[in-house]
C-alpha cells in the first residue's frame, strides 16, 4: 500500500497535477439510519495525531479521505508540513484508536499526541491549596483529584501550593473539583478556570439598584465579543470575559457610562497584587504573629525551668509548695504552656486531624504527638505532685513550648524563603507599564490627539506612542519612528535591538532613544509576556521524575518514624527498668522513664518529611525562573532532568546553524537574456512559494524594480512541488525553478556547464537552483545561507562538555558537508525529510544516547517530539511552541549551552538537596534515639531536635535559592556574538 502511495506521489510530481489543498466530496459523518443532527448532549472531541511518512499533498489527501470515511467524523484537517492530523469527532460513534488504525491502514505511522490539550472539551483550572505541609499532603490531594470522573490530568505542586487540573467541563465543574480538595481537609481558592479567555474586572460606581444591575448586564451581554458577565454588587465589581479580537475594556467602560446616562462611573478594579503573593504575605504574617505570641509565653517557661532555678532567692520562690509537692514554678509553667499548646499550636492539631481523617500522616502528626507526649506527661507529674506528699518528678513544659516556638520560627523562615523562589514570575508580571499613551489618527495616518490611559485598557489595533525611556505597553509592530529597544528582560538579549517601521516589539521591553508609534497586535492573555508567565508557571507546576523518590518515601516516612519513636522509648524504658545501663547515666533531674521519654520525643520531632518534599520543586522553581530571565524557557522538571543527561545534540542546519535568511549570491545565464527580464519571470513563478529559497529569489528580484513593494507578472497553473521547486506559466511560457531532480523528472536536459556550476556551489556551501523556460535550462542561481556567528565556537565548547554534535538537513550532501566542515561537526545526515529526521533521532536513542534536537520549531516538529529534549531556537515573540521542551527566545546558539549548563547546575542542586534531606534524617534520627549516649553521654534534648527539624527545611530552600546567582559558563563570555549584515549582491555572468 505504502509503495502504491509513493508511486502516486511521484506521478503527481512528474505531471504537475498536484494541488496544494486537495478537496474531496464530503464523507458521511454517521452510519446509515443515524440522524445527521448532532445531539445536544453529545460533546464534540478533538484528537491530534503525529503522522510519519507523508511526503506530499497526495499523501495528506489519502489520510484525510480515509479518516472522513469513518462514522462520527465531523472534520479532518491534515498538515503535511508539520506531519499532523487534527480530527473533530463525536466519541459515541468513533474513538481515537479507530482513527489511528485508519491512518495506519493508509501506510503511515500514526501516534496520538496526548500531551496537546487541543480538545475544546478540555479546560484547565488553577487552584490555590492552603494548608499543605509536606509531600504526603500534595500526594493525597493529587490522588483525590485523579480519582474524579472527568479529570484528565491533575498536578499538585507543594512549593507553589497550587493545583493545575485538566478536566472535561461536560462531566465535571471546577466547583466540584474544589469541593473534592476541601473534602481532603484543605482550603481551595480558585485562581483561574476555563480556557484562555481574556478577562477583566471593572469597578462600577453608582449601580446599586437591582434594575440598574440587570440593565448593566444586558447592555454588556449585547456587545459583540463578550462571552460572560459576572456582577458582584457587594464589591461594586463587574467581571467580563471577552474575545480581544472583537472588543476590549475601553468599550465596556463606554457602554457602562452610557447605560447610566452619566450616573455610572467605571474603572479598572484595583488589585492588591497576585493572589499567590497575597496569600503568601498573609501566611507569613500569621506565622510571624504566632511565633511572637509563643515566644512571649515560652521565654518565661524557659527561664523558670533552666535559668532562674539557679539564682538564690528566686529559686526559693519557685520551689515554694502550693499543694502537697506541687510548687509555684510548676503551676506557672502549666499556666504558660497551656495556651502555647492548645491556642498557638492548634494549627498542628487541625492539620493532624485532617491528615488522619484522609488516611495518611504528615509532619503535623509528628509535631502533635511529640508535643502532646511532653505536655501531658508534664500534666501527669503536676497532678501527681498535687495529690502526693512524697512524689518527686520533673515536668517537660519547656520541651513542648520550645518545640512549638522553634517549629513556628522554622515555618516562618521556610515560607519567607519559598516566596523568593517564585520571584521570577513576580518580576515578569511587573514588566508591564502602568500607563500607555493612546494616539488617535485620522484617515491619512496623522495624529489628531493623544491620551494617557491605564495600560490594561489597551485594545487590539490601538496605536500607542512610546517615548524614550518608557516601557512598551503591548506586543505590536512599529508604524512610525526609529529607535533601539532593550529586550533583555524578555529575551535575555544584552544589546539594544534597532527598531524601524515594520519591526515587531514585545510588551514590557524598554525604548532607549527615539519615539515610536506602534500598532498593538496582541494584548492581555495573548501577549508574549503573558505566555512566558504561563509557561514558567506551568513549568513550576510540573514534577520532575526524580520527585517520585520523595513521593514514595513520604508514604511510609511518618508511620515509620512513629514506630521508631515508640521503639526507642520502649527500648530505653526496658533498659532502665532492668538496669541494663548504670544509674550514673541518668541526669540528676530525671528518672529512667523520663530519660526514655525524652529520647522518644526527640526522634519524633527531629524527623523531617518537609525537607524531602521541597528538595526538587524549589530547585526547579528557581532554575526555570533563572532560565526565563536569560531567554531560556524550560518547560518543567521533566525537561530539566532530561537535559542534564544529554550527550548528543542533533542540529538542524537552516535557521539553526545558519542565519536562516538565504540570499542570492551568484547568477549565471546561458542565453543573452536581460537579467531584469529573467528575474521578472523567475520572481513571478516564485512569489507564491512559501519556501525560504523562493523568498530569497523574490527579494533579490526587487533590486531590479524601483518600487518598494513591486507587483509581479501573473502566474497561472502554479504548483509547489515539496522538496523540489515550483512550476508555473508566465506570459504563456512554462517556467520551472528547482533542483536537478525536478528537471530530470520533467525530462529537461541539464547542460554540463550548469552541472559544473552546481558542483562549485555545493563545494562552497551554496544551494544551486536551475531555471528552465519552455523546457530549456536558461540559468543557474547560487543561494547562500551564511553561518551564524559563534557557531564554530559553540560546537567546540559542546565537544569539551563531552557532547557529540550531529547535523541533519534536507539540503544536498555537498552543502551539508561544507557547512559541517566549517563548524567542526563530524557526523552529517543530508537530504533528510522531516519524518526521516525523527527516525534518525530514534536511531541515536536506540544506540544508548540521550538526544537533544535543536531546530526552528517549524519543519522540525516530529524530531523535536521524538528527541529526549526538544529545543526550539529563535522563538522571539512566538513562544507557544508545542513540540519543544525548551524554548530559546534568541537565535543565538550559545543559549543551547546555557540551557544544558543550567539544567546540570539545577540537577546537581536537586541531588545536593536530597543528600542533605536524606542524610539529615539518616544521621539525625539515630542521634536523637541516643546512639551516641552510651559512649559520649551526648543527648539531643527535644527542643533542640525540633529546632534542627525546622532548620533542615529552611536549609533545603536556601540551597535552592543559591541558584539565583547562576552565571552562564565563562567560555561564553569570551564568545563574540556579532550582529549580521547580509549584502544581497551577486556577480552576474553572462554566457552563450
């Protein structure tokens, strides 16, 4: 079957009957006897498949035809360039597996792309979860969410205290998801829900009556592009979801004010900052206040039990008897310790109850058990002393109070440090300017007026004035003026970038010198800045595979620690009871039972599951944030973990190793034809081509025209033959422009002179293009795509990092070998189609290599997906590149080294965190259990054990925070990245 298809493709290439967009009669969507009306209750689904093996439009047509024959298919779209098929279907009639089999029956390899959330019936919500303390908590919530019907994927991040949930809104609502979280014992707050809709909150003054509110809602709903209106009368707040292509916030304000006949006033709702920051500040304040209150009670307890008892006079007061053997000191400590235990420490009881209710145990359980043991034993000694005339015992009130104080201090420092790990997002969000200067133009483009507005009121197609030193208010393009713009905060590009008419600008960047007028193209959630923030947020949500180690340990950690704690107490208690150790070992203020109890409590409170849970996510958060600030967007822990293992990099040639902007450098004509006339015919044939080489020819042909945007002769019967060239009829002459195989397939003889020129061009890393008019080769064009500056040095640095470099290209072998020699790459694969690139990547993986693919994210999608790490280079403002794991904002090859080096540094920090967290527990627990006591008499009091536990979490977070000072390899600082200027000139030779 595949062979027949290949013959079909060849036949079409040869005879030029290939249409770039084939149309077929529409196929029946449902089996016979089934109503063609879609039932109201039937949600439509979308599936995206990677289809390997398609080479031309005929292949795409056969796939489309086969899929449309299936029942329940509404539409099938096949993209031969990116090797993808998107199918819209009704799940009650057909499923993804049946569709995949239908594609494979056509002779192609099909894979369902499950990671692409392209299904319109899938929505994503982000929920803030309050009350999680360790990995056990986040794992419990994640398991509860995954068990819900309608939830496709759920990720819970402990470090950010957020959940990202992909769900089917036809099956479950985000309210039900939040209820499920609250059923597990945590508080849930919605951050965002639904698809990526633009949404704005307005504050409306003057609308208090029900009639006014109804009128307001109806007026806004009537506006084209408004999707939803939610009114909150108690806050004077109106939330509007809308399509930015059709309307915007200024329209809403105008409608509101017109509706109220001047009585209503509307403005952007004042924000107190991000919800995550607000919650974190509130949490920091709570822990700080709790710590201060506990300190107020704990210091007197500590003084009465540890210090004042050694001062004569005061000791007599503290030892004065109240009832029987009950002293003033014991009563004072009981009174002071009780509010610390039950009021200030109630969060630990609440956390323990919720944790045990859902069938798991977390850090709160350990703290509650440890402090309760100390407190209630002390209450027992006080009760015995009050009822006995000869009882002598020691209370441990200072143990429980100091434990709670130190743990609160630790949590306060931990949350403070955790807040700094997400500084990257806060910095990105603060890049948007507060105001913008809106210009009003007349029909001829002259400025009529200018007005300063809130930058959030900028709408699509607005013209904005950017003065020197001001931030660019939105994504757009320059329509007037010249300047230099500092884009370092978005792309990491150190030097200011020159901007003139037609150039794109990114919102949040800073205008350096001249005045610019820009036309806004992407605003709100569509802007590059918003996309970067979303990408970094989702990256910080995604777990690294190494995190599974902490998740597995957390399941058994707390129960194991409780078992070790009771075993420690019982072993020391039995040893004391049966005199297994000398009496001299027991401190004078205790008996053997109290000594055993102290060991047991120390074990209970020194164990720290939090440090394990924070080891990976905090490092990933800081690493991805640092990457974003340097123009390297890493899509989460999986990409980081894979990137640090990379030992083989496959580079695409065009646009990756080379500039990606080919220019004509030489023209050879074999007739006495005038060069201007020659290029007029060639450009007319190539103007409809999307290929970079075709665009280079058209650009060069403009030199022979006086106009800036010249019109070209009309081309008829235009056919683009993928991988070969184009064919068209211009002025009744058949023009064929392409490679040698295209000429051969059309039975056109190639002169020996042309063969020689093609060979010379290949030797010089140039691409030779033949031009035939009426089936006679008239000329040869040589097109060059210059190397990116620094490419040779980058390959050399990778070699020193023990990373093998490979070049794969669709270009000819001569050009490929010439480029490879120039940059120092030894392994070359040339004349490879997009699907063959992916196959080569898989071959290298099969040989045991961890492969990264570096491409421009367009033709290289199959290979980017197949690689262990896909890097899309030169994304610029087009950040939403689905196939890549790492998006490099600039076109500099040096960022490939930065990405790999940063991932190695981040992963070494994760290893260090795990070494510390595991080592701390493995060493701390035996010491707390009294392992050193028989030989050294060294004992760890419970309050010191608690302080050590708190310090371990803080130290792990601080260790991750050190990544903020990451500097790229020094070798790159010596690498001169020069700006490139290409002169599109050529020496034209005429011959007979």
